[in-house]
């Protein structure tokens, strides 16, 4: 079955950096659009960054210039490099895989927790 396993979350001070990873299995990774979402306590899940099959990327405004999403199709892994972290970046970061034009083929990981605090 499809599995998305996130890792890399941690407690970090404001201004620090983290790199999140999401290892995928059970799917043809290169065919999927991948994304990172986050959910902060008491808030709705929000899209942080996405990357298409062809490598085109998009970001929410608040992380533009600080976060970078990338993918390695040979390793079936998507990454989120986060720099200049702020307390408002705190939340559980979840990996998502979506097959374009087939809405039923949408998968989520369990998430990895990022806490930005001094």
C-alpha cells in the first residue's frame, strides 16, 4: 500500500533551519505532484509548498524566500528546506501526494512536528 513517511521535525530556535523529508513507497512517485502542508494548533491545514512532476514549484506567501521544496525521483523522496524559521511556522508538517487529474489518488503522511521557540 501507499506510504508517506515524514521525518526531520524538531524544536528549533527562531532564525534556525530544518530540512524535512518525506519518503514515499507503494506508488509511482515520479507521476505524482507532491506538496507539504502544515497544521498549527487550532488552525486549518494550509498548503506550504508544492512541486509538480516537472519540478515547477509554488509557495504560500509567508514562506516565499525562506523555504525550498525539492524532489528526488530516484529516491522517491520530497524535501522541504526551511530557513529563517519563525514561531508562526510551528505546526505539524504533512506530506501529500496527488496524481494529477485523478482526485481519488491522493495520499497523506502522518506528519512531523516542527516547533519554533526560544
